[in-house]
């Protein structure tokens, strides 16, 4: 994998993951459901975002090694990345950056400047669905994500959350588009897995009070964010953090 993932501190190898879990168990932590984790600060609920291909083998390993129950872990699945031909994900930017394809990026996003910060690039890319077709001509995203059969297999081991249709900032979309993202992704996964999807994992953790309200009205019971600074009601918004390896 590209060094960019490591630099962003959002990636653990399976050995690092085992080490983190073993250490937590040694320190008296338990692994449990979201509700158990809300009400007990010695209980951990594990989550994995984006439905990467390796997540199914990670899930199988965790089941085998720790015998975690179904409710201990949630995997968030993005509809486009798992089920559609054209993708929309951060990995596309990483791939272009890694191959130093600055000119391609400038062309795709119609950028004039030579100095593009990753943060800016992300903002342009994730604020709309308009670049999907174009960027897919430049990158190869085959075998990055779990396919339909693998998502079904994963859902038999652990709980599944919606990670929307498109991996866009929900706060950048129109109210109608935001509503569709929340509603259709829930319906798609619930039908596919024959089980009501009750968790929305906001892409890049991006959300607002309005988005929370719509999510609740649509029947979501929890909204996953990340490094959230807001003091939101703990009962709905689950503010996650990425554990550091020792
Ligand atoms: Zn994501």
C-alpha cells in the first residue's frame, strides 16, 4: 500500500490490529455492541470503513482469533464503491498523487495552480459527483472493494452500516441529494442483506444537525463520525477515534 495511507495515520496492518486488541484485553477492556460501548467506557466497539477487499479476511481472522460476536464490530459499506462500475473514493486521489500525475489531476479538476494541497483537492473532489466519470478514466480501482457476494458474506459475520451511495461530503450536497444518499443506501443494503440497516457512517465523518435529523427520521439509530469536535448527544452520534499502535 502507498505510504500516503500511513502518513494519514488511518491504516493498521492485521498484526498491529491484533496487537491493539490484545493490549486492550490485557488492560481489562471488553468488546461489545454500540450500546454497551456508549454506556461503559471499558467497552470497545470496533468499526471499519469503506469496504476494502481485505476487510472480509480481516473479519474472518477476528472471528477465528477472538470469537467476537456479531454486534462487536461494524463494517461500513459504500454502495458505489462496492456495487457500481465507476468509483468515487479517496484512494483515487492517493493513486494519482503516488504516481505524481499532477497534470492529470489539474485536468480532471480544472485547476490552474501548481500548488495543490491534499485538503483542497479532497474538498473539490468530495463536494460533488461531477468528477466521477472523468476520474475513472485515469485510475484503476478494480479489486479495491468488496463485491456483492463478499458484502453478503461479511454481513453474516458482523454488523453492516451504510456509508452512503457516493462517498461525498453530505454537507456539500443539496438537501434532496443528501436525502437520497441516506435513504437509498439504507434501502439498498437492507434489501440486499435482508436486514434493516440502522447505522449511517458519514463519509469523511462530515455531518450537521440537519443531516442527523434526517438520518433519525429515516430510521437510523446511530450516526458514526470521526474526531468530531461537536458536543452532540451521545445516544445518536458516535464519535470515533483511530487507535494508535504502541
Ligand atoms: Zn469512507
